[in-house]
């Protein structure tokens, strides 16, 4: 689909314009929070992820988040709200984010802040990797109609 590729291109353009940018995956972000929490450095990590002008979080929704992680994610989004930009990629539509975050109330609160001043790009089609494998004859999957 090219979601990550597009995100990286936008991040590079932001850097070229002089903006500070941090890129991470949602899994790495949450793993870092869990580690920081066990070390008593959670607030320090939240501040770290709040500093760049653009924070890019890739692959949100590939794995469901633990309830505590969902609340931490809300804190990050709330702290960045109107202070810095977030660019997130996901294979899930925003209508499925209650499943991603494991709590419809937290998901609604996160989406309320994210969607207020945002642009949402929906990319439909199949994965570039799967399309290439099918072309080469390695797999015999039917084309995917829609992935977000």
C-alpha cells in the first residue's frame, strides 16, 4: 500500500523545511513506555515524544494495545494537541480504533483530538508485497478489495 513509504517521504520533507521529526512504530513506542514505567522514567519518555514538531507513529493497529498503553497513548495525544503534529499510519479505519485501543471511551477521546485539525488520507488496495508475490506466482491470493 505504501503507507510507511509515504509517511517517511513527508517526514523527510518536514526535516528539509527545518522541522524536528521523530519516527517510531506503535509497538516500539508502547514497549518503550512499559520499560520506562518499570524504571520510573515514564514522564521523561512522554516528554521526549512530545518535543518534536512532527511525531510519526507507524503501524498503529497491527497489534491491539493493552488498556494501560491506550491511556498512555491518550496522554501523549492530549499533550501534543495543538502543540505539535502527529502523523500516524494504520491498517485500520478510525471506526475500528475502539478495538485497537481496547476501550471505546479512550478511542473516542483520542480520535476527538486527532481528527479536530487533521487531514486523513485513505489508501485503498492491496499490499505492495502481496501484489509482487502474486505476480511472481509465489502465492495464489485473490486481490484485496480494501485495506485502510
